[in-house]
C-alpha cells in the first residue's frame, strides 16, 4: 500500500521514528528498505532527515543502501 507522496508504511514509520513498527515491517518484507517515494527517498533518508538515530542503526543493519541518492536538488 502506498501513502501520499508514494510512501510505504516503512517510510512513514521512519519519518516518525517508530522503531518497533519499522522493525516489524522489515522482518516481514526486507524489500521495503529499497523502496523510494516520489522524490526518490528511502526510509533511510527520512529517518536521517528527522534525526532518528536508533532507527538509522536498524535500517543500516538490515541492509539499507547508505549511498542511495534522492531526486531532490
């Protein structure tokens, strides 16, 4: 299911810093780590932009691409 701006549930959990929700989503579908929204942002981008350090550690540990680039200039 996609939310506004092409975001997934993991995008929203990462944006809001919901560690437990994000962990559950990743455990069910690791492919979510690589999904991008309409601006090319991954969950890692959104978590980093909002200062959610604990979540960053989890996302990176599960294989999120640290070199992914968005479409925002």
